C-alpha cells in the first residue's frame, strides 16, 4: 500500500520554507508513483534558472527542461524548485549544471528515462544549449535514450528571442 504524498513530503505546504542559495541536492524530495506499471512522461519547465559563471562570477540565465518517465518515485515539484533555486550562487559551466541536475535526479528517483535540456541566454554573442539523457540499463529505455541523444536536435527551434 502506498503512503499518501503528505506522509512522504516535508516541503509541500510548509510555511517555513528556507531558501538555500548554494547548490544543495539534499532539498530534493520524492514520493511514491501510484502507477509504476504505466509508462508516462512528466515534464518540468523552469524559465528562470540562474547560476554563475565559475570564472567571471557573472550570472547565467536559462530555461531548463526536465522530462522523465518515472519508475517507483516522482520528484515533488516544490523541492525541485528549491533545488534549482540552489544553483543561484553556484559557479559552474552550463554543461556541468545540466549533467549534475540529471545525475541528482537519477540518484533520487531511479527513473526509467530522463532528459535535461538547458537553453541558456547568450553571453558574448553565443548561447549554449546542453542536453543530456539516460535510459535505465537493460530496459527498452536504454535504447530509446541512445536514439533520442542521436536525434535530440533534428528540428531545432527558431531562435529569434535571444
């Protein structure tokens, strides 16, 4: 029998939320998937992601897209918001931020499949859009991840707003 989400979570509905300004994966929380026998995608869009350039300390702004197929656990959205917010004063390159986000979510959730895509605003006349994914080893999702990585940007969006 599954626990009720409110029995598994500490952040959702908590009026005393503390905001962490340095990278902190410990704020992530998960709850039980009531439908582990059904494959479905969960997608998060974070249009206000910020981190810092590790060399200059200047802010970097991005939209982060996280899509995953849950197995036994789902990430609680408030904890995900707080986690992504924790990158605010974190100095790291765009690519490292995206890979770190994916690895932290794999550690928390052990999903069937996950992908993280960062669409960073340009600095110095160039934007960087790192993409990373993972499919659970020994499942159909391992092959899907390989195919998706090879084809992830076949139809790139028209960039006229950044």
